[in-house]
């Protein structure tokens, strides 16, 4: 009888975990945000307790699993709906290296040791830091690297061509919302942006999924596709 209870409780916990995973959405472990990671560990622990602790009421761990799953879903909705909340919920990218300079203070903020940074560079195929124009430590723990223009595949250097420095494009519209802070950082404003959109045939930022601004103030626009 005890064995049957364990089997049934295990099946119940597995079913609840499956439902919660479907609601939260599928992500690879390396793509999990910090809160998703913590929630996954907690829900897994509760599910294990549900499957093995048979002398306690079953409904208590079930309610706990549902609550944790619901909180994760709510935070995900908030992060998608309110641009400014993302940096508090998910965190923000941190520039670790740019134009040959390593930013030690940014590494401390990201809790990234120099040896770990070098390891991440090697994993991305960069053994020589002079080949890196910009390195950004993303909030999901991955390192994004922009190579110097002369070290990209089919390099212009091999063809004896002069190249301009590469730079990261700035997001000025995301999910139909104008990112005012990024505009100000580039010395631009929303009036300029709206004029650019009008010239390209768009009525408002709500039609745009993503707009990126280059150093010469040219826009790369990716509209929302229905």
C-alpha cells in the first residue's frame, strides 16, 4: 500500500510540474533568468517532498507549487509589459571590455572574475583579447562578443581594404515602446525618432518590434509582423 502511495504521489507531482512548465514556457538552462532558476529549484524540491512525504496533507505542497508557478508567470508578464521593470526583474547587460579597455568595476558589478572572463572568451573562440572590439556580459550569464572589424570572417584586412571600427547598435524601440534613456544617451529625442519613422512610412512606434540606431544616426527597423 505504501508503494502505491509513493507511485501515485510521484505521478501527481510529475503532472503538476509538467503543467507549470507548459505555463511558464520552455527555456534552456543557460537562458533561464535568475528568478526562473530559483523557482525551478524550489518547485522541484516541493515536488520531491510531495512524492516522498506521505504523512503530510497533499494539498499543501500542491498549493505551494502553484503559487511559485503563478509568481513566475506574473513577473514574466510584468517584464514584457513594462520596459523599465526588466532591469529589476531580469537584470541588465554589462560592458566588460570596449576599444581595448577592460572595465574592472563593471566586472565587480557583474561578479565576474578575470579568469572567468578569459574562460568565456576562449569558449567563444577568442584567445587573443586584441581581436575583441566589445564584450558584453548578458544578464543570463552569457558573454556576447563583437569582434574587431579586421578579425571577422572574410576579413577586409585580407583584401587590403580600410575598415571602420565596429560598434554595438543602440535599441531605441523595443516591443513598440520608445526607449527614451537610450535616445538621450545618443543626444537624440522622441521628436527626431518620430520624424525618422514618418519618413520611412510608419505612423508610430507601436508598429515597430525593434529599432536600432547606428553611430551615424541611421535606423535599422524591424516592424511587427502580424
